[in-house]
């Protein structure tokens, strides 16, 4: 598998498009756990859970689904045990039911030689499709329904006709006529019941279709003085709001601009809020071209979203980047070397992908490791946190159907983790007097491709 990976040491937050699985790595007390949660495509539905313990003395793992906020977040049901693998006793699997759309948390209870500990993993749950009935099963059910329909009409006709005669007597025209009338009336009543059932079924299907997740979109318009006006537009999904956003790393929106189709330029900016659903961003100097926009936000209940748009921009002579804004460049896709593991940085520094020789596979959790070297080839010193993180990775597919912003802790937004902090007292990242020049990102590619 070839992978286009945009890597910046100064890119904050979480986002994903076309990458629904949740990856989270953190300490549950003394135990380091890598958690993978695969949310169901329909709600209610069953989520698959995989947990690998990097600590060898974990004996038991249990999981519980809870809402992320509200009174129900403190009313934990009986936890379910995860099954350890027969081949790897530190790898556990299981499943959980998610019964409603919204922000959930999977509370992991670990037990081992160092005692009990807990970990809370936020999970957004939303229906993304309507599951159709298998054609073969539908044919069988229709045939059985026809048999029941005809059988019931026949039984009622017989009950009102020949069943009225004493044994040995022959039926008469009047009795046969009454039986036929009764069968006709029964068929009409049953047909009405079937019609009403069909209307009810289509009504319920329509209500469910309204609950299918519809992502926010961005309306982008270039205004005078190189200002980009952005408006969050809701296509209509449940009771979603756009004025309830939580700051994540100090910003209500984190905006990526990627020049397409070559993906050779990228900016990460932080628009300022104007109204309930509007933002503005002063653009830096940018060449003319078409740009894909990805705007990351987090709602008050911890539910994250990435609103997208495409905009054509002229040549801009804007202001230099300032504050937390960042930008980068790379080779065009048509000239990219997907086997390269070294990316040049400014000042003679470079970033090295510590990739092994094994091929990457879709829907498997990996730890993507990178290190920064100084011009002499030694680990870079004087590293600094950027918005509280040691590093950030953006995974982008060449057709733009996948965009995932991942932290060293995984794909979970920090704002959602803050909401789960009460259930996860050990959440956080180790702070060093001198930060290491290496960063690791837990993530799994959602599908094969570039």
C-alpha cells in the first residue's frame, strides 16, 4: 500500500473524513493500552473493540458504554469482559451496544498485578447508512407472507361455510355464497392491514433516514483585504447546533487548506468567530489555485465534526503566518516518492519515518513513528510543545475521501477528552524537562489506496 502522509510538527487538533474508527493510546493507571473502537454504521448497533496492552501484567479488561455528558454519564451499567487472544494474552477483543446517536465514552476497567485502573475513550456514534434486507431473505419472507395471507383467508372461508354443516351433510349454494363473501371481506381487511403496515414501515424508515448522519458543509467566500469568510451550513440532521462549539487547543475551528489536485501546499489556520456559524480568516500569501478546505470543530457534547469545501483563490499577497498558524509544502502527487521515509525541514533539519519493511494493511492499528534529526544527523534538541502536543500528523488520501488529523494520543479530540477527564484521571501526556525528538501516532488506515 502506498500512503500520502502530510506531517507537520506544528499542526494541532483532531479531524477525520472517511475514517470512522477511533484510536486512542494512553495510560490506565500503570497500564499502557492501545484502544481501537469501530463504531457501528447503524444506531442502535454493535461496536467492535480491540485493546492491546503494552504492559505485560494485565490480567482482565472490562468495558462499559456511557454517554459522555449528562446524568447518564455517572450511571454505569454492568461491564462486559473482553476476551484475551489465545495466541497473544495481551490482546483483547469484544463488543458493545450503542443505543442512541451522540457522544459516548467507552470506559475501560483494567486489572492486573498493579491493581485496578480505568480509562475513558470518547466515541462519536451516528448512523451512517440504512442496512438493506438481503434479497434472498426478502424473497423467503414474501413467500411466507403470501402463504399466511392465503391460508388465513381460506381458514376463515371454511369456518363460515362447510364447517357450519353437521357431519355427512352436503353444502348448499347459499352456504357457498356466504363463504365466498366472507373470504372476500377477510381478504379486503387483511389487505388493509398489510397496507397500514407498509405505511407504518415507510414512516419509520423515513424517520430513521432523517437520523442518518449528514456532515456540516463550509461556504467559503473571498472578501476584500484577503479575508476568507466561512459559514457553517447544516443540511439538516437531528437537532444539531452550530453555536455550541468548544475551544480545542484554544481555537473554535482548525482549518486546513490543501492545494489540489497535486496536494503540494498545505496551511493550517485558525479562523476567528464572527457569528453563531460564521468565521473569518486573514489569508497569508498564497499562489492561485483550487484549495480543499477541512474545518475541524467540536460541539459542546464532545461530538466532533469536519466541515469541508472547495474554493478557487487568486494569487494572494497576504500577511506572514503568526500565532499558531502554520504552513508547509511537499512534492506534487504526480512526482511523489511513496517509498521515501525522509522529509527535509528548514535549517538542515529532517524528519525520518521509522518504517519497517512490512507492508501496511487497511483496518489495522499501527504506531507510526517519526524522529527529527539536526543537520549533523543527531536527535534534534530544544524541542518544544505546540499547543500542548509533541507532534501532529495528517493522513490524506489522494482522492480526498480520507482526511484524519491524529495526535500522539490518537484520533480523539482533546476537547472530548477534557469532558471525559473525570472518568479518566490518568489522561495526559508525559512532560519531560527536555522533550524527545521522536513522536508516535496510533492510527489505522480505513481502506486501501494512495
